[in-house]
C-alpha cells in the first residue's frame, strides 16, 4: 500500500514558486527549496521530480494564477479604457510600493531561461499569447458596446498592450523613473480609440 503524502502539495508548490520568483532558477538550490517547502529531498523528488520539473510546475501555476488575475481585473470595469488604465496603474503602483521589485515570475523566466531553453521559451510565449487573447476579448467588448472604434485592429492593439506590460514590468525592476513609465503607458493606452 502506498504511503500517504504528509504535506499539502499545492502549498509546497506555492512556496517553491515564491523562492524561484525571488531568487531565480539558477540561484535557487535544492536546500533552499526543501527548507521553504518544509519537506525532505526524497519527498520533493517523489512529488515534483527534479528541480527543473518543479520550476516548470511552479511557472505553470503562476501563469494560470496570473492570467486569472488579469482576466478578473479587466472584468471589474465595464469601460474598456478604464479597465486597462486600472490594470496598468495597479501593476505600476504595486511595484513602486515595494522595497525591492520581484517583477513578474513569467517575465523573469523570459529573461533568465527562455533564451537558452526551448521549453521555457515556449511556456513563456504561450503565456504572452494567452494574455493577448484576454486583452483581445476585452477590446472586442469595447467594439461591441461602441466605446471603441469598430475599425481598430484589435489583435495589434492587444499585442501592443502585452508588449508594453512586459516592457514596463522589466523596467520597473530597475527602478526606472515613474514619469517615463507613465508616459509609455499613456501612449500605449491612446491606441484604444
């Protein structure tokens, strides 16, 4: 008879996600993971596989949570323009309110692993594509309601919004001047006519 797991796998994965997010893949050790997850090495390997498999599981969990958060945030507002403005302002405020910026776990992975590892390049690109679909859905609501010009290229604007979101998230980690970020966001949001 198989022995029952003595820890909450989802909570352990959340702890792993946090330490990977904070330190990155390369500088997170198995000892860091077992300590923060509160499990022993054999349990880690049995439940999650090796470090790379655990990182992949953590990234997938983050991407699902992040996409759900973005969708809910956009659905909070009827106005498409207000929804996107609040989304971007929320991201900016959150980063400026922290002592140190963790950025976005997926974007951190784009920078650290995607250029060298095809699996992570695909996973991070898929997340960007999914965000683009979420943005397109919200933009189409604006077209249907008449808030947005029906001649707008919804797909191109959605891509531009994702590129801006990714770009500002990376730049926020460097402590860039707030005015530069605000100007970039305002210019990008002006595409929503």
